[in-house]
C-alpha cells in the first residue's frame, strides 16, 4: 500500500530533521577545530540496502549522498542491537572510505528487534599515523605510508566498548585524545539518530517508515531524471589536468565522455591517466554515482530543482565507467590521501562537459583548490607533537550566468568553514597569523566576475614546525572562464626564511620551518562568465574601489579607464573598449576561456596524441602501465622539445619498441 503524498512529504522532512540534529550534535560536541569549526564531518541515515535516504544540506560535508555503503554493511557481519562499527579502509569498504583520515562509525537501528536502517557518521581525524604529521602528503605512493588501516570492526559489541581495539587505534596516531574526543562526538550523533528514528517508528509504525524510506529514494530519482531529461541527448567530451608537478609527475589528465540519453547520463572516463605513484588516486571502484565523481552534477540538479529530496535516489541516473588501474579506479595498495585534488578536477571536467549542452545553467570553473593547510609543532611538555589545521585554503567560485562568483569560497566546498584566527592561535600559540583576507585581481574578468581568491601569511616561533597543504592545484593553468569570460589567476606560495628574501616555492608537499620563518599563500580566483566588455562600467568602478580589481586590470581586461581621482574617463573608456573588440579573433565568445598556458599545452599536446599515449599502455599490469606511460611521456616530450612532429600512430610504434626493450632486459635479468 503506497504512502500518500502528504505523509511522504512529512516523513521526508522528518528524516531531514533527524540528520540535521544528528549533525549539530556532532559539531557541538567535537574536540578538534577541523570538525567543530571547519566542519569536515558527515552524518546520514542509510537504508538496509546501503543507500543514503537522508543527508544534511546545511551542516558538515554536503556531498555524501553518493557514498557507496553496501560493502561496509556486508563486511559488518552479524549485527545486534547496541553494536557500533568503525572503519576507514578503502579496500574492504569498496570506496566508502576514500582515504584513511576519514574514520567512519555506523550503527544499526533496531525497532522491536527488527533492523530498520543505519545511522552513519564520519570525521576527518587530525592524524591517523603514517609517515608525516597529519598523515597526508602528496608524495606518499602507497597506502601503508598513510597511517592505520581499520577494516570494518565492532567498536561496541551490544553496547560494550571494545577497549583493545580502541587502545590499538589510539596507539597508532599522534593525536589520540583529540581523535577519541571527535569519535565520541560521532557516538553522540549516532545515539541521537537512533532515538529520533525510534520515535518516528513509534508514531507511524515500523512498516510505514520502512516503506517511506524506499519511496523517498524513488521520489528523488524521479525528480533527478526529470532535470536530466531537458538536456539535449548526445555525447559531450572534456578533459583537464591534475598538476602533479610537486611530486615529479607533471600533468595528469582526467578525461570524460558524458552521454545523455533520456533521463540518464553515463560518465565514461576511458582515456584518463593511469594511477600514479602519489597520493592522488581515488578508490571509486567504478561505482555508479560515487560521491567523489558527481559533486558538480548534484549541485546542478539541486539548483534546477531546489526542493528535490536530498538522498541517494538523486544519483541513481548517473552511471559510471572507469577502466581499472587508472587514477580514478586504482588497484588496491595505491596512496589516496590527497585524493580530493583529483575529485575536484573530476568536478571541473564533468561540469565542463555538461556546459557544452546547457551553458546558461552552469558557472565558470571555480578556483579548483580545496587544500587543507595543516601544521605540526613539537609539544615540549609531552615530548610528542601538536597537530592542527590552520585554515582550509580555497579560492573563489566561478562567475555565474546572472551574478558574480563568490569571493573567497567555492560552491562545491562551501561546507568548509573558516577557522577564526583567535581560536586557532589560542590552540596553537606557536603560530602567528599576520594576514588573512581576499586577494585582489584574482577573479577572472567577465560580464560576471569570477570570485576572488584568498591570501594568508603566518609565522612560526617553534623549531621543527612541519607544514603540509594537500590538494594544492591550479598553479599552472588558471581556472577557465565560460562564454567569453577569462581565466582566473593561478595560485602562489612564497616562503620567507628568517633574515632571508622571499622565495616562490610552488606547491607544498612537506615543508619544515624554523623560528621566524614566514609563509604566504595566495589562492586562485574563479573564471569569469560572459564578455568582460559587457560588464557595466559602474560595477567595474565598484570593484576597483573595493580592492577586488586594480585600475590596470579595469583598463586592460574591462576597457574601463579610471583616473587617480576614481572618476571614469568616458571617452577613453569608449575608445579602449572598441580597440579591445577589434583585437579579438572570434565572432562568437569561446565557450571555455582558457589562459595562455593551457592554450599552449593544447596546441602542443592535441587530444588525439594524449589519447594514443593512454591507449598504448592500457592493457598492461598497473605497475608496468605506470612505468611505460612515464617512459613514453618522456620520449614524446623530448621529441616535441626538439621541434619534431609526433603523430598518434608514432606513439604505438614507440610503445612497441619500449615494450620489446623492457621485455628483453627483463628476460636477461631473470636468467
């Protein structure tokens, strides 16, 4: 018997209220600034089959509806009332956990002895062991370097704490008290969810709640398919690059072919680069609708249908194909710690493909960087280390079809909140924040300006200060604009040792600082949307007055001439704007506004050449695939540097030559 529509709406909102309260409990009882201030945690309700049927839209990480949970449930074994499970291992959870720093706790909710659903939480712990403080460094190349792996285990058995397991976890991390404090916040959230769901079952009955869980999932799927149906059927291609230069890997391509047919989309990532010997791999297991692949698409659907039921039904129409052994579907044992840099690039790629079909519904590319700036200093009282997050280091969002981008934050990471400087300095008095604010002239020019990046500068007074900032991106290619908009600024990192001059050090892997050393980081601005020469003069003047745009950029990018007194020279502005129009080599605005560095790369490395490089090694075992891909890349680059022409057919010849050379040498070594 179907639930009537009014009751469905009521219970959908009741489910939402449960997860919202659950999330607030976690936030208000957490110990670390990364959870209670930055809000890197999650809390959801999950069906018996492993689908999220309710998730917060305002608290904590907001993209968890596509988290695959079937494998973790299957690995939970026999379950009883009062059991609470814990795990962080990507392999045994088949991509539920995507790096070891995210520790999950989940609890079955029984009503009168019958399992109704699951309550689920996660926290990003400040440290889970491994080779560096904070556990994550881009240069880690295997999961064993990244900390303690916890396969699904019972932290509580029928309400009794598994003390030996907890002791083992605490003994393998640098911040045991903080971690356990945050885990207890998760336990409070799970208890809250259990109480509220049982209240609902008492009020409406087990069968009604059970039936409604399936119906809210189906309802979200129907709404999502309705949104996708209005997109013209077809296949749309796009590619972008992870900038893995900080670990010596150069540019790593992410490529998608997005096929829209009816109310469904297929994301085919064939042609994406092999998995890398760095912490940039995402263990998705090619799971349909995986949350690290569809964030931008979920935001688009929610924008088109603001009242959509927010649950895993929304991602059911999103099918995924990813070849094994690639950076988006690596073999077990790869390093995953900085996987969000890759996830963010996937978002840029999928939105870039969709923009070819519905450009008036999507923003320009945002800053592309969701880095976490983490610091560790010696604790002279205990002999250990103190570990904390300084700030999430994000940039601006892209200009939108009807408004500017948001300054200092991004749409897909808007859940990451700033840490008040006073709170951070109180917890880590060894670090002094000298400056934290918006970065001028960083947003891409456009009819609607890209959001500005941020700047932060700090100094340490402690020896052996260790800094990591994972997921730094877009230091080589600026975030592209859309429909005539220009690319946003790239990022920078400047290091100033005590008594020395400032040095541009690029992306950070692991940086050691001494007393008196300073670090200054500037993040990217979002791409601009629309023709900059169509931006009203008054808005450009306001941007200059507010420090978002310099007078030089107002003239060179927007064609607006502003005098020293702040007044606009109307005649010069008209002349400069007309002169800028005459210099253009397009009659229609380009869909994607790439910067000069990206355009040069595309001319040097056309898509067919990169496709041939990836295809030439696709059938090899993963370690050999990595090795041969790097060898081929070096050989092709050397030939291009010499001014030679390399065709796609040449790549297969080179690949066969290198395979024969390798197999010959390998055979000799075996003898």
